[in-house]
């Protein structure tokens, strides 16, 4: 007896139906999807409050989902339709037609000084750069430039919270959660490098 494997289209419809029913029953809290980008596949996740996580493919998706389960909610489901706005805005950004994101953000994964650093980073304009020291000062701790670097290295919402625009005082590219090559590509995409 041969077992029939469902088609990708059938599986996509089943996942969408499951996501709709889970959301209607209040069982879905974190929706996630994988999107293609010029930087490689991105895992994106959102809660009812907003976008909570963007992960590059150098972060295994299962690890990202485990982090979300432990720190946000265990109610996680692949629900691409709930992330349509995020996908659209990321596509527009990568095409060069969007210079600022209008997405609501869920800051659950960022608290205290880390969140202050990320809020200051959000204010760095498209195609501009700043330094770790400047961001630390804007976050209220001028001498905490190394701590600002650590906060940026663990930014849960890269690209949308543009930590790629923060450079060492030397002007070098510096470190980046997605890798220095991706940071350089984002800076070139924006014309700031």
C-alpha cells in the first residue's frame, strides 16, 4: 500500500486553516513565517502587539522558536498571513522604495538599557550611521559604549531596528548578529557606505 504525500499547496491550505482556527480560539499568540530576502531567508515572528523577532539563517529556526516559546509564549504557529504587512514592508525596503518602517513592535525581548539603546537606534535615519558611543549617550549612559554594542549584537528585530547603522568609532563595519557581510550589504543598499 502506497502512502500518498499531500502536495505543498494542500499543506499550505491546512496550515492556514489551522492558524485561523487557533487565532479564533485564542490559542495563537506568536505567528511566524519564513521570507526570502537578498540576505537569505529570514524568520519573522509577531505577537498581537507587533513584530517581535527577525532572525537570519545563521540562527537555526528551531532555536529562534524555542527562544520565543521560553521568553514570549509557547503558543507559536506558522501563520504567514498574519505577517503580510511585515513581508510587504521588508520587500519595499529591499527594493529601495521604503526608508522607514511603520510596523508596530513588541519589545518583550528587550528591557532596560538594552531597550533604551534599541529605541535610540530606531532614530538613526536611513543611509546615515552612528557610533556605539553616540547611541550609548542617547540611551542615557555615555560611558557604556561596550554595553551598547552588546545590546545591538542581540537586537531581536534587526533591519527594522537598524542596528546595522551603528559602527565603531574607527568607522570599521564592526560586528552584526547576521554577520559583518550582511551588515555591509545593508549599508550599501541604503547608500550609506
